[in-house]
């Protein structure tokens, strides 16, 4: 009987284990340290309404321990990916695709990458797709990063790709008049 209980306990433990965190793939330069894959140790989102101006959904994915309480510079070799999804005041964020075209007049996504203290630009290309979004204090956002620049004669190919899940850690709504 105790062997049977041990087997049941082992099966329950397997069934209750957490799925592996999604991975993010970075290619931000030609050097070996500029191409990496990581599972974020911290994934969070902040939502801010800038009254009569725009909405911002700020996504953060860090390969080190951090929180939305304040900025922490990435340790050497550790990645930080942030994406700001900005949309006009009359068009709040919702599940949709937000492109990075280099234009900021319409709804768009602006990515940035740091590895350690070094910052990398991402030329326009691709975007982020929000699959689900709950803009409440304990809400979450799920989606896909798919920023891709194919490279040209002067610049190497760059990309930020992967699935993500992030919890909202801060919601700042504009006050009603």
C-alpha cells in the first residue's frame, strides 16, 4: 500500500509542476554574447494612461531578479528587454498586433534591449502581438514578441522573438473629470 501511495504522490507532483517559462531569443549583433536565449526571471507589465494624450503598456522581461519597484541595471551578460506599446487616447490597448515601423503617430510598439550595461537599438521591423490582456491591478498580458530586422549593407540582422506572460504590477488610470 505504501508503494501505491508513493506512486500517487509522484504522479500528483508531476501534474502540479509548473510549466517551463517561455524563452525569449535575442539577436542584437554579430558577436557570440549578442545572440542568446533566456527564460525571464522577471516578467511584468505596467499600464499608464496619459490623460488626453495616449495609453502606454510597458512590458519588461529580465534575465535577472528585478521588480517594477525601480530600475535595476542588468548585471554583466544578463539581458533586459522592454517594450512600450503606445496607443492614442481614443484607442486603448487591446489584443491586437502592434508594429514597430519607426513611425509613432499611430498605435505602435517600441522595443529596447540591454545586455549588461550595453544598450542595443532595434531598427524597425516586426512587432508584438497581444493575445490576451486584462488591464486590472492583478491582471495579466500574454502575447508574442516578433521584432525582426533582416539586416542591410551597413547593419547586421537583429531580432527579439518569443512568447511571454506578464503580470500587471502597476495600473495608473487617468482621473475622470
